[in-house]
C-alpha cells in the first residue's frame, strides 16, 4: 500500500480531511499491532497538519510516560505523571491545548522551536494508556476544529489497535 501525499494538495480543507480519515482508516484497518499503528498514526498526522514540528505518543510504563512512536526531532524519553503538558493531560484525563508553552508552568521543552502544543490522553474503555502529543513552532496553532479531528483520529486508532497486548 503506497501513500500519496499529493492527494492532500489543491483540495479544500473538508475534502482534505475526508481523504485523511479514509487513508488513516485504510492503513489501520489492515493491522492491529500497537507499535505499527501508532507509528503510522504519527506519520499521518505529520503529513496532514501544517506547521507542526512533532507528533507522537508517550505510553504509560511503570507509572511514567515513556516515549513511543513519533515523527520529529529527538525527544524527552520519560515524563512523570503530572509533570509538563503531557503528564498533566494524562493525570487529568483531559485534552490540553497550550497556546504558548513558555507560559505553561513546568513545561518540558523537547524542541526549542515549539511554541504551542496539544496533548490528548489515550483512553480506551476507561483505561489510560498514554498521550498523543503534537507540537508546533507557531503560537496558538491548534483550533477547536483541529482538536476534534485529532480526537476522531484516536477513535479510528482505538477501533483497530489492540492496546492490551502491546
């Protein structure tokens, strides 16, 4: 199965979003492996969203968030629960959108270019598994509409991915 990023060019945002969801579903529906699906999900997010410099996952292991599949520059490998944007979103069990990461108390800087961030906890059937983390070099980068798109991305991921046997 070959991915063609050019299908995202020269189409309106709603058409691009439909193509994105269709492509993601096509890829993930053919695989249930945890790591493979997280890796492809990170890649799809990086291909779809403009002005992002990091997309990936931190996964719960031994009461810490540990770096998982991602697209971007090297990153912090372990984050304590309740620390930084990722640890706080995980602890609260809610999506956090940070318009200016420099103003977030205890922000953990991985890429000095990052200015804004969105973190969505991975919660399937009431159980927390980690977080999806996306950074941008643009202040106030993430709109409510884009957060809803990312939440739908996770719904597709949950549908096809075996989180229990990872």
